[in-house]
C-alpha cells in the first residue's frame, strides 16, 4: 500500500504531510490489516475548528474499534481541549500527539478521588503521548490529578504535566518519561509503577516541605520504583525529594541537578520512622546546591557505581523490548473513511 513518509518532530513536517494528503488521495491508503511495522500508523486527526476527523479527543478514541491491534496515531491540532479523556483498557497501541506542548493543551479541574478526577486516564497498554500539556487547574485544597497511568508499557515524550497535588498518578505498570516538564507542590509524582524519568524537569511549587515523590511500593518483592536520570529540579520555595506512601517506597535520583529548592534533609518519613529500614531512597552523582549530602537524613543512601548501575538504563523497565519509535508513514483507517 502507498504511504507518505514524514517526520513528526516539527509542526512543519506534519503540515506538509497533511497538505500532501489533502491534495492527492494516492498518498494515503486504507487498511484493515494489523500493524506489524511500528514505523507505519493509522492517522486520525482532531481539530476543534472542524477540519479534522473529530473535534474532541475522546470522540477520536471512542471511534477506535474495541480490542484494537493497530498502531493508531491521533494527531491533535493546536488548541485548548477542555475535556476529561480516558483511554480504555480495550484500546492499546494508541498515540496522542500534538505538535508543540505549549499549544496543545488538555485541561480539566476535577478533584477528589485520585482515580476519578484525572484529566487524562490511561487504562490501556502500549500507550504513547507526545508534545502535549496535560493539566488540572483545581489548585490547592484537594487532590487534583492531571495524568493517571494505570497500565503497562506507557511512554511520554516532551509533555508538560501540571497540577498542584498528586499531579501525576504513576499508578501501575512500566512507564517511560523523556524530556517532560512535571509541576506540583504535594506528592506530585505518586503511585506504585516502575518508571524511568529521563532528562525531565521537575518543578516544585511547594513553599515548605512538599514532596516531589510519594512512591507506593508495599513489599520488597515488588519490582517497582522511580528513577530520575539526568533530570533537573527547580522550585519557587522549598521541598523534599520524596516521602514513603508505601513502606518499601523506592526512589533514585541519578546525575540530576538539584537547585536550592531541595531542602538539605532531602527526604521525609511522613511521620513513620519504621520506614527508615524499609524505604530505599538513593542518590548518585547528583549536583547543584540542593545535592549536598552532608545534611541528608541518615536513612537515605549515597549510591556506589555498582549500586547505581541497575538504575541507569532503560533495562530497569525492560524498555528495549517495548519502547517504539515515532511513526514516519501514515494510512487512513477504514473505520474513519467509512463514517465520513
């Protein structure tokens, strides 16, 4: 089948593809086949102005057949989308992509139950998000989750994830975050996933001792935890790196810049001294004014090369087996064409 080969790294490339697709039907093929080549995806367009396949992101997701096996790329045109979005469990292999995070915004203000209030909930495996802002604008006073990730094999690239309390419910599964900006004040990365955050910017809006992480590992047999590799921490006031939501909470910061927003103690036990012997809080070759080890709590660790090694690559999440490249060829799905 024919296909237009493009990149998705810039808006110009995407617009070029769309312009070409609009002028020549031979550039897009209709397919019913299962996607076996990750470089090719079924393209669905969301545009609030009505020039796409759908005006709402949720409508585009709802149109995908149940038990999806195709690589579906939902391209979201710039705009502010005021909707709660759910990717259901029977719809894996979906990518949601804008062209620039600052201009493609999914926003909500629900609050309360952390499993019900998220602006975007990912309940399916093999999910990817690119170039999006995902935010919850509720603010202080209650839990307001921007993003919930509750299944295996999810990846986020160049996204902005913003709220105040419990911003990112990194709940269960293996996840990868690359070059993302994550902002909040209280426990703003929380849950019991096994996740690698690489080259991410963590920005605390806490004015006191708000924690960046609240990882929920409950037993030493669970292979979960958060690793922050080559990241940057900034803040408007002061904060700690984490506190143990679960008794065996596990968090490692490696080769990360820490501004003076990070308090000298580094970590907090949430009023549970019993976690001093069970939580695993480590730092490795971090730098900046907030990285000084002299004031750290005695129950945190300065990792040796050997101790840090398991946390320093995508192997910790088995990423080499499931992280997939961005598609470069696109086809129109028959279930869109048939409904036009």
